[in-house]
């Protein structure tokens, strides 16, 4: 096995994986290219969603695999510029961004500014721009080295959470009195619940109902950001006359049908966010037309584009980032729970086999809801520091 492996996943069978030599580890750079040595990245249920929706949402296209039957799993994390042939991108600088679950990434650095650059590789030109931006950590106002694990685990998820909350509020919660969130223990779900909870006391702010597995009810209730937490089995007993919105982080077709049948026309909106229950995405309970609104896939970059537009259509990019930053700061303070048990504990693992094992653990639903996995693709050197 190469010292610089990349995790590959069978597109039609997400349980089948292999480690292959990273194609970006050694190939010669062209003018304008930069080689990034991936140091650490997070792995969450969000990455399972990337795999589950790899074809439909083009996530497999960000980092093309040499084997078309396999895909490279996208992750969020930190890398160091190992080699550069791009003006303005100096070797040794640390970079936050979107990477393959491997040891290296070669990017075509464009629009280089003081804060970072964009990967303008041709295969990424038609993909969502938000994933193509790379930020120098020493110029990132949201970066704090002592919180690097929490940043990698939560930042991408929380931005999605913020945008879901903003989207629902932008539509006056579709007239609903309550918002139901499935997979309520997932980090994107409780980030959304946190944002919704910040609206408590405002006119027409909805109740926040978390739906989760029976074994995670206690953990979710302990977060304090849901007004009510119920096991999935209780959904069929909910009052179907209450105007509701369903925000589906689980992707379980049978659960979605139960919700739609319970609320029917009282369901103002049904948003599909992720696929933590990836095996049930197209399994039982999905046949036939669902009562109520048609489930709609929420695509965070679309809300970013809307809010980044100048007023009056949007807020402008600077205001959007300011609002995200304010919410992020409040969320981090709550997550760390000074004097209490934190919402997220960072768990570090090293080496390519650890990366593969962590992916399968998440895929099979064996990961502890409180754990935030922070992975280094290389085994630690004798000094204890990850090799890059």
C-alpha cells in the first residue's frame, strides 16, 4: 500500500471500500497549481449524505476517481501548502477547505486574495462554488487554533443549519406552528434546532420537535434546544391537526411516509436534507404518492446565493458572513457547555485504516452521537505529530 492512500467507495455499494494510492501525492504540478498536504479532517453523518447523494448531487465529481465504479469521499478539514506554482500561494501556509479523504489534493489556484483562493480546475467549474473556496487559516476570522477540532466537525454543518433556519424563516415557516426534525441527534439537526431556538419569544416562532431513535432520546433532550423530543415510534401518535413543517435529516422513506400520512394537508413543507438512514432512502414505505406537499431537496448553496446578492434581493456577502459568524459564536459557546458535559467531544484517530474504519462506523450507525471524529490520513510520527 502506498504511504499516501486515498479512500475510495463503491458508488453502488457504500459498504465496499478500498485504499488506493493518492493520485495527487506525486504528480508534477503545472503553472498555477498547488499541492495541498491534507493534515486533518472531520468525518460526520454529513459525509454519509455526500456518499448517499453522490450521483444525484454530483458529490463524486469534486474529486474524480481513476476507477469510475468508485468515488472519492469529500471531507472538510485542514491542509498545508506542500508545493506551489501559483502566485500568492506560499508553501507552508495552512488552508481550510474541501478535500478528498486522502493525503493530498492538487488545485488550480485562481482569484488569489489575502484570505484565500478558489480551485478553478475545469471539472469543478459547474459545481457549487461554495465548495471550491479555500481559506488561509491565518486570515480566517472564524479560525481559532485551540478549537480546530470543533471547527472541522461543526463549521460546515452549522452553516447548513443556519441556512435551513433562514430558509424556513424566509418563508414564514410555511404557516406552521411546529417544525419536526428527524435524526435529531445528528449535528446538523441540533445545529438547526439551536438556530430555531434563538427565535423563541418572537411572534409566530414555531415549536421545535426532535425525532430520534429510542436509544438517543436522553442525549437529545439533554441538549436543551428542542421543545419536545420523541422516539420515531411516537410519530404516528402526533396530533395531525397541528400545522407542521418536516425537516428530514434521516432520509428514511418509511418515516417520511408516516409523517406525511399523519399530517397530510397540514404539512406546510417537507424538506429533505440528508441521508443518515442511507439504507432506507429508497426502501420500504416509499411507494405511491405521498399525502401533502412533495418533498423538496434543500440545497444550501442556493440559499447562500440568494442571501449573498446585494439588497434588496439579498443581504450582501459581508452581511451574510457577519450573521453566520454571530450565530456560530453563540453556538460554539453552547456546544462547549462550560461547567457541564459538552455537546461534542473530539475523538482523534490516525492512519488510512482508521479513516476507513471510521467511515464504516458512521455508515453502519455505530458512532456515538456525542463524538466528533477528527482524522489524520497519516500515521503519527515518532514525535507524536501527524506526518504530512
